[in-house]
């Protein structure tokens, strides 16, 4: 297996195709990129910008460049000595446009008799033999809007098949609808009555049973071709937690790829480890992101910011948000679990659903992979009985079944019953919707902590603790990916780096929010706090981006408005607050002043985080465009077009030999330099990245330096820059460099091993990247 030394993630879509990516190869090669990392390529819903809604797994999307575009990119990358990593989506397919998905169209046409009925996870009995499609609007006479055109049943712009023999001349559309294998229902009924598995709460993404051998083969035939023809070199697996048997799937995938480099998009909770049986190199790096971010947060601010935000215990918040999801958005999935409880238990479905919902709300990680992770099920059982002692008997009855005990529907090859498997698939859905998409928008003491894969209750990491985590990563997951920004992050790396500066100004920030709340009371202090942090973190922020973010954040939080029941009066007030940030002179002055106050310290944090991430154990990924400053917010904001022409001009202005060191200014040239030099070192001198040793720091400002030796490459970064400045600077603090002669790849300065003055190292930048020259 060839392991990447680094990757560069590109979002491929109709506006930036595989041909465009091929044209970018010389730039990426010059940057130091080892592998190009592509978003999903298979044919997706028309206009899809992300590609996770695959409608045809047998072909590369023509809108994304088609097979010829992929070959052009692969050949260009390989000719430049680079390789290709591709994101694939085994868990679900896009069904928003039935006609675009021949598998789904077949199921709608033929019902359970369709060959493809086995490919989708459908509970036909729960729908009375029909597949429920939550498509209808709010009117009581929505079925009267059905019409028959061109041999199809139509509802507004939606088209559905008509089964053979179910339409006779003169039949009304409503009568024809009654005879189909599907039933169109009001969209609000999905939360309680949906009878097919979906991706989280998205009804237009239908779960696929990839554990069925022929389904795996047909959905991966095109992927197999990529490896057979030498086009792809590795894969990123989206959402393995949704699969019935992740370990079995990954083993089949390893056979298909010939043991190629594979990563899983798996979120690991604090101290959770990947199952050892999985034949993968590691995760897509959210765990690394959480660790690196916390190095740049002042732990002393936790009490003040907690008090100011009124934050209660985080574990109580996420329990309640997960429980609300289990009782609301994903209640149809919980109901399906309840229907699987054996009749001989004597448990009614209402009690079963209540107990399942409580277990899901108490589950401490995304899912277990029985027998791996059985301890998490036991932990959830104990917590559920403490929170709901009235359910103790029901929980005691369910736990043996959920642990894989005897029950109807044992699944071939797993030794587990259907209930145990389905509960594992459901727990991750509840965690994702309850935590990432709800709690993260409510828990606002410091929002740079609220990131995918992170636990906001863990406020900061001291250097000692991060060194321990780095050593563990080097020993256990040396080929796992590391990231700072992705297409899924709630805030980009530079936005978070600036927000983290607030931890050095807790009282000043608290007073600022209080004044903003006085000037513009929203009536939802948590949401207002979240928005003000976003604004100072991303400023200058275009007005339309601010409005889009505010509306999404408010609806995700679900306190004062929601996606399903928008509160028009509140949202009008919300948008007025956003406009005031631009138009109200006092408010604008406060926002601009505070953003300027923390910008330079935020840049110091951003450079430090970038250098740590690019040189730490693991395979670093650079998300498209983040070699320059990027102050994005949540998707789709973080998928905006990237100005690669600008980046190419900056690359051309920075010669390979350091002559003029760019300043740390709004151009981002300093960040470009850090990124380029770190990537070139990793690609050009991999022998210097084989270990991990913490560097010893002495002196009054020792807590402000974090440094490590990878085996010849030394990374040194500044942390808590405002506190450092307030204390008068480094004041004689020193770091012990290993024996040898080193060249600072960012400034060209030479340094010898031994006790070294930190102020000298950081005379130009708040970070240093030292590479060993010759033998020590």
C-alpha cells in the first residue's frame, strides 16, 4: 500500500470539473501536494454541488467531466508523480428525482417484485405493502393536484412511474395512485411514518443495503474499474456508520482495491479508537482537528466564558437534543426498532420506543460495531436507567437483544439479529442530528470548540496533553488523515483560529456581547452570541453570507425558529440584526473594532495550527483554497469557488529560495509560505518525518511555545499570543534543539542544536519550521 505524504481536497462539480482539476496539477505539484483528493464523482442529482446524492453508481457524472475527464486528471496527476484519492458514498443514493435513479424507479414501478427492492432498506409491511414517499404539501386536497402525463403520474414538477396494468382510459389520477406500489404522503408524516432508511433526516437520500453481495458488486463496478485501470489509488469512505456491517464492507473493499489506501469518514469521540479489525489506514481527521484547535485556547477562560454564556452541563444538553431528535425527526427509525422487539417479551411498542429513544439519547459514541464497542451499549444502559428509572425493566429486556442475543432475523455473516444491527445504524443518526446539527448551535461559550468530531465540553489542551496525543497518533494511526478545514466543518480553520482569541479576552468579549445585546436585543441570547462570534471571526463578511449563515444557524438551533416551522416574526428580527451589523453605526463600529482587535492574534493562531497540522503524525490534507486565509462558515459557505489564479500568482511571487519574507497581512502570503514549505518538506524528505519527540522549553514564557521533532524536522509555534505580549514577550525563554544544523524553511535562517533563544527563532514569524541539514 502506498501511503500519501499529503493530500489536497478538491470539490468537483459542474462549475469546476475534472478537466479543471487536471489543469490545476502543475500548481498543486509546485505547492508540494502528493495526492489529489476528490469529492464524489459518480453521477448525482442534476445540479448537485457536493455529489453525495448519487443516482447512478455505474458511471462518472458527465456534469463533472465524465470518464474522459477522470482519465485526463489521473494521467496528469500520475505524470507529475502524484496519485489520486476519491471520495465514495456506499450508504445511500439520491432519490429526489425518481426518473434519474433507475434502481429507485424500478422499485416504484414494480414494488417488492423489483430486483432492486432488495437494494434499498424498505419495511414494506409498515407501509401496508407500499413505499411511502413524503412528497405532498400542506393542503388537504393535495392528491387532487395529481395528473397523468406521458404515461407518468405527475405532482407539480415531480414525476413517478405507473405500474403496468394499473391505468385504464378514463381512470382518475387519484385512482391510479391508489394502485401503485408507492403512496404519496404529506412531507410532515416522514418523521413518524417513513418506511425506508434514509441518510440522517434527509428523505431524498435512501439507504442502500450494500451488505447484499450483488448490491455491493453492482454499486462498486465502476469503482473496481478505476483500480483495474490504474486511475484511482485510494478511497475515502463516506459515513460507514450507516452500514449494517462496516467491517465486512471494508474487507470486501480491500479485496476490490487490492489493499489500497483507504480512509473512513468516522467521527471518534474523546478517547474512542477505531475497531482494530478494520482494514483501513485511519479516519478523515476530525479527531486531529479537535486536538490542534485546543492548543490555541486559554484554559483559564473556561469559568468566565461558561458563566457569561449561562452554559449548563454539556452532557445534559446533548442528552436532551438527542432525545428530541429520537422523538421527532428520527422517530420513524425508532418506531422501526420498536416493531422488531420479539412479541414474547410482552413489551408494547410505545414502551419499546420510549426505551429505545432513551438509550439512543444516552449513547456515548456514534455507534458500536459489535462485538467491538459492547462497553458503550452497557454504558448507555446504565445512563438510561439513571435518567429514566421507570424504564429500567424495559431497558433490561432490550439490552441482551441489542448486544446480539437471540432474536428473529439473524443476519447472515454477522451472528447478530436485525434489531442489534439496526440499533447500531440508528445511534449514529441520532448523534449527528442531535449534536452536530442542534447542540453545536446552542452551546455558545466558545464556538471554535463546536466542530465536527470535537467535544465542546473539552475546553483546551495544554502542551503536555497534546504531546501525549501526538505520540499515541504516531504509534497507532501514523497514516490517518489530519485536517483543519473540510466541506463539513462548521467554521473554517482561520475563522476558528480568530474566535479562539476570545479565550484570551473573556471579560472584554463578555462586555462586548452585553453591549451588543443592549443595542440589538434578539430575545435569544445564545443565538446572538453565536452570531457575534461568527461575525468577528469571519469579518469582513459579505452581507449575503451573513444573512444565509444566521438563518441556517437559527433553524438548526431550533430554539426560536426551525426548518419545519419557521417563525416569520423572529426571522425578520434576526435579519434586521444582521443588517444592523452593517448599517447601525454603533453596532458596526463595535464589530469592526473587535474584529480588528483579534485579527493579528488570530493569524498567529492560524499559522501555528496550520504548521502543527501539516507536520504532525498523520497524512495532512489541505482543503481547497486554505493555503491562503479562509474565513468561511458552514456549508454551503465553505464550498464557494476558489480563486486559483490568485494562488498561482502568489506562488509565482515566492521563489524557491527565500529572498523576501512576506509579511503577515491580509494577502495570506505568509500562510501560503507555511503551507508550501511544509508540504514540500513532507514530499521531498519523508525520512525526516518518522518519529515524534517533544521539544523541551524553559523560561518564564514556556507555556506559550509548543514544539516537536519529527525525526529531523522541527515544528515550533506560538500559543496564546495576547497573553504572551501582555507578559512582555519571551523574556529569555529557551528551547533545546536536537544536535545538528537546521535551516528555517520559512526565513532561510540557520540554527544550531542546543539551547536556543526563542525570541531569535520567532524574530520574523510566530512559527518556525526547521529542517536538518546533513548529519547531526
